[in-house]
């Protein structure tokens, strides 16, 4: 880790989520000590990342957004080529 990299605070709401025998890692985090919002990133088993462009006011809001996309689009929304380089508003 580079000394210039900020320390991150991770929400306990993140973690592994499995649907239809497929698993993703949900990361909800912010810069430690900051209050300007929580970032949301979902990473699949091939290390393909889906990130949101906006910060969420609370960690709960970030998790609810992940849950909404999961329910509406399914876990495939976060897997492989469909998610590669994906970023959400």
C-alpha cells in the first residue's frame, strides 16, 4: 500500500452475495473519517468490477441500491462481459 493512499472504512453491509449459484463481492466503503458519502462496488469472481458514479448518503442506501439492481436485473448484471468496465449513475 502506498503511503499516499487514504485509509478506507468498510461497511459491514458488504460481503459475499450468491444467487443462482453465482457469487459477487459487495464493497461499500468510504474514506476513513469522512462523511461525504459511501461508495458502492460489486466485483465478480473474475475480478470484473461494477462501480457507481455517485456516493450514497448512508451505507444502507448503498446496499439498497445494490439490492434493487440485483432484484430488477439479476446477478448477471454484475458478471463478466456484461459488467466489464460498467459504471452506474
